[in-house]
C-alpha cells in the first residue's frame, strides 16, 4: 500500500508596514516616528525623481522632523556588483542610520543591498544565493515609482555579474524593508515604453507564481488579484499615463505580484530572461515580455488547470471553459498585449544572433533555482528552441 505524499509546507513574509494611497508619500515623516528615532537618512533615488523635485520636497519634510539627509542617484539601471560596492562606500562615509529607496526596481534592489552592506561590509559575491545575509541591515523605506518588480515587498535583490554575463539573485529575510509607501501619483510621469515593460514584468511575476511548482493557497491569492488588476489596467495606463485610477491599480497589482513570487517564486521565463539582461542589456521587463508567450505555449500541457485560473483572472473565461480553450485565449492575449505595447518579438533588435544561442542556453541552465520551479522539465534543447522562437 502506498501512502499519499504529504503536501509541502508554505509560508509568507513581507515588509514590516505598508502605506498605500494617493499622496501617501506626504505621510513619510509621521510613519518614521513609528519606526524609531533617526538622525541621518541616505536617499537612493532615480535621477528622474530628483529632477522632478520629489526628493527635495521629501528632504525638506525630513528636516522639519530633525532628520538630515543626502541623496545619491548613482545606481545604474541594471546595477552590477561593483556599482553597488561603489555606491555603498560613498554612503558609508556619511554615516546614515536610515536608508530610503525611491525609484524603480533597480534602485529598490540596490537600497536593500546597501542597507545590509552598511552593517556587514562583506564581498557582495558571498551573498549571492539564498539566506547568506548574516544580519539585519539599517532600517529601510522603499517607495516604488514604477509598477513592475514588486521589489518593495520581496526578500529578493537582483544584481548583474558582468564576468558571468548573468543577472543573479540574493534572497534573504534581512532584505525586507521596515516600511513601504505606495503612492500612485509618483507613477504618473512614467513614459509609455517603461509603463509597458514594467507592467508586463509585474504580470509575469504573478503568472509564473500561479503556475510554479511551489504555488500554494497564499501565492494563488496574491497572483490571481495581481493578474486581475494588471489585465484590466495595463493598456489603459499605457495609452493614457494620466489615468490615476489605472496607475493606482497597476501599482497594487505590481505589489501583489511581488507578494506572489515571495510565496511561490518564478520559473523558466525569468531563468531565460536573466542571460538576455546580463549579456545584451535587454531590460528585464522587456525580456520577460518577449519570452512569456513562448514559454507559456511550451508549458501548456503541464498547466491546463492553472491556465483556466489565469483566464478567469484575465477576464477571458466563459462558461464551461476547457483547458485547451483557456490556453489558446491566454497565449493569444499575451501576444496581442506585446503587439499593442510595442514590445519587440525579435532578439536581433538587441544585437542577438543565432550564433549567441548556445552561450545563452548555457547561461540559462545555470539558473537552476528557477528552472526547478518550472512545471515542465526544461533541458538544453528546450531552452535553445525557446530562444530561437525569438530569432525568426
């Protein structure tokens, strides 16, 4: 007699506190009082946010509360290990006791890493992987200005390792911030192409969490709501950047996507996207968007029931929807989104050639943590074939 396999345990943790809503940033000083007493804040910011005056206004508010501050905008768009080290060294000289990250996913990831390096100045390479951060960092406040990575609520940070031509993950509970502020007003100025790439990135987080091997009731709840919000608002936010209701829904959808991946993790789309970013500098959201329809088609015979759930959340499901119909509708919609959002479907646009496929395949196969989470086994032949789908 065989015994049924006991279901795996699952859990969830996220930021210490979340404040969301229009003009929520104005409440930052009051929220800091709840975290403790601070003397000096290091603000890690997106250059565009500095130009818009948002940082200056925030610094003035902090001064009124007796907190001095300084700002750096030196984090690269896809930060490398060396870039993080250089920025950390400059911030360390100012002896802050609080880190505030305001910007897109790269800035937020960098702020998280800087916070732990300031309390434990180790070689960042030694932190790559899972649970290798030894101790908590400085308290961090994260304020996203894009609706994409969901980094503000995840224990993950991504860095580029140029010598490996690969983007890699650092995962630790110590990377979770003390406070998150979600203010959709900060996203109104996003240009359409960034709205598209970051929005599809957020959708991919939710979708891959829904179909991943580690999917569970907690991740499903966040993933389904993320998919629902993004599906109904991405095109609106893209075509009308001033649509505040759509922007607010996208920001929440991005956060829920981050929570979903925290609880379940992503899979093959991300594994194949990392080498495209590391070797060719393709923005992460663009790489995910290009790969998602093709990887979904590859996975569809292993995720039929999950595709029905995705179709329901995307508003594509009718009565008595079959797995085959759900797969067709989901994949068709993903392809239509990439078309409407102007996302290329040819890697040659980024300098990739047929001769690069073998190296890309070898690099993707190194991302074993994510490939193991894919619902269908992925080997070198499959990875190569998927890349070639984008080299028509």
